[in-house]
């Protein structure tokens, strides 16, 4: 199988070998309209775990790319966060506003069940706790569930909380204090997580500029928290201390980096760097980058507490999310000691843990 320009110009197996993926599954059910991809990256630490995303991809290869990149990101996220799970992701091709149904999610649940625990799914962009309940009707391998089913409930506030912890650690490194009072922050995206990022930044006393492709939502959030709004394509040009990407990925790229007027990039979006070299370009420009999978690990840490300990405990889970501050400090130390950009330091931090546990499992 070979595609045209871009990501899948190479053979899929070549790409999987390059980044050492384990499995890639295609799921199709004509009766329900399900077209889905499940990618498993690395299960050294535990079962591949990651959310189920539903999105209107322009091309099938875009969905495959998203599933693969997100699965690998989850491997690194869990490893760096000290969670004993591997990286996986499910992607449904479809419009979450018009094409959802109970049958569609239950069909996906049956496919997930066939994997017999190698993949555990959860909520992600375009899916909800209700969707997870439908999947749960067909398989026990669902982590994100409402509290009445033994789950953690909504996790987006904890993803946002973790993002703020990572940002504070970076801010302290640069400015000697983790107080964000008076700092001007440009937030891109005020969806389920971005909204809570804005809320927490407002409590910190930050001055906010926000945007969202849903202009009415942006106006409502701005009115609630006293923020300014700009058009979506103007957010990169905002003169600010911190740029916080909280929408979709690949927003740090050749076109946007020259526009940035900030000291720190720290947000909750996945895969913010379009390519690894864009982390180098940020470094060259003197912009401190908080690696995305460090900043946005809070929700997964909180959500998977019951997988680690058998039963969800809110206080314990929240304490573990707060440790993202210390994780970011450790990554800053590696970057300084080894004279490398922070995105590379985060990768090394995660890879060292995976390598150590692999050795343990070989005993």
C-alpha cells in the first residue's frame, strides 16, 4: 500500500518499522457506517491505551496518520507520566455532529473486544462519555466512563490542570516565579479542555486573548472570563508572553513560527509540532516549548487511576496530576544538562523509562 504526497508517501510497513509500531487495525461495518482505524504503538509498560477520536478527515490516509501519530504520542505520554500503560488510539472517520449512533459505537466496541485487552479506549475529540457507555455495552476495555459506572467522570478539567502545572514549571524556569498573574496568554481553542485552561488562567490573574473556530463559543467564553477575542488565523500574531495551543495538532509549523511573538508555547493540544524540527526552530527563536504530551497528560493520569489501583480515588488521582510540575522540572534539567531542546529531553525521559522497564520484564 502506498499513498501520494505527505506522510504516507512511504510504505505503511516502512513507517511502522521506523517508529516501531506493533499493530494497525482497520474496522469496517457497512450496516452502521463505521469506518475506523486502531493503532497500537508499544505495550512494554502495559496494554495500549488511548482515546477514541471522531473527525471529518479529508482523506483516509489523514485518519491513518492521525491514529498512528496519536498512538505513539500516548506511549510517550504514559511513560513520562509514570503510568504503566502503552500507547494506542482509535480514530473514527465521520462527522461527530451528524453521524453518531448507538449502533456505530457498539460496533466499534465489538471490534475492540476482539483485541482481548490489548487496546483500552476512552474519550477524545469528537466523542463523549455517552459514546463510551455505548462502547462499554460490548466490551469491558473502556477506561473513560461516568462515575456511576465506576469511572472517573469528566477528565477535561484535569487535563487543563496538568497543562497549567507544566506551564508554571516552565514559567518559573524562565522568570524565577510560577505566578502567572499579569501575564498575557493567547489561547487557541476553547473546547472541553481549552475552556478549563482559560478558566484556570483567569483564576491565576492572567490577561487573556482567545480564539476558536466556533466564533459564538469564543465570544461567550470571553464574556465570562473577561478575555479579548481575535479571529482564528490571527491568534499566532498576538503579542503575548505565552501561546497556548488547545485545539488540533500541527499548529507549530513553518508558516506559524515566524508569526509567534511569545516567550513560551504551552498548551493541551496533541502533536503541536508538525515535524520534530519545528521544536528546533522554536529553540532557535528563543521560545521555550513545553512538550505537548507532558502538558496534556493530566486527563489520562486522572482517568487511568482505577486501572492502576483497582478503584478510582479522586484525591490520589489529582495528586498524581499535580506531579506534572515535577516532571516538567526533570525535563528542563535534562535539556540543560545535555544541551538539547525540550522536545528531545521529554523523549529521552520517556524512552529511558521504557528501556528500564523492558530490562525488568526480561528478567
